[in-house]
């Protein structure tokens, strides 16, 4: 009986170690001309939808209206067209704001290799400067399946 118990515990440990290797890992970076999503994990991810600030629900990723966008392990994808349109809106909001810093929340919905769906939230900060409005990435968010 004790041998079966030890075997079961070893199985659970091995299962957790295996799952830890393939845990999703997402990084989102903002720049003046694009929003880039990096898959830092060891398995493919599927981008199901994006939620830009002010949107009520997730929309299909830019350019992929017919299905999810695959992001291979260790690779990245970027979005420029929708990002540049949103950037115009955000800059107008910041210019009309009295605050020195303005934060905007983004959410991206993913599916991992096991079919688990999770949401990664990230924040983009705009700061007013004497030279204009400068964008700064603020990437503190959660990505738990």
C-alpha cells in the first residue's frame, strides 16, 4: 500500500513538472507604431480576441476575422493598423486630460495547447511632455489559465 502511495505522489510531482514546462507565458509591448504580443512559452498559443480600452467585449484579432491567430512558441505577432487608429483616439483623450499620466487597460484572450482559455491584461501609460505625448509601456497584468 505504501508503495502505491509513493508512486501516486511521484506521478503527481511529474505531472506538475510537465505542466510547468508548458505553462503559457505572454508578454505585450507597446510602441509608437505597433502593439506586439510575444509568446514566451514552450507551446503554441491561440489569440482568440482583443479588448482595447472602451470596448465592451472581445473582438477578433486584427486581420483574422475568420478564426484565432496562432502564435508559435518563442515567436511574436504585431498589430499596426488597429493600434494606430486607437493611438489617435488615446492621444486625443490624453491631450484633453489634466493628469500627467494616463493609463489604458488592454485585454487579450488566449487558448493554450490544452484548450484552456485565459485572459492577459496589460496597461499602457501615456505621459505628457513638453515635446508632446510619449508612450510608455506598463506591463503589469495577469495571465493565469
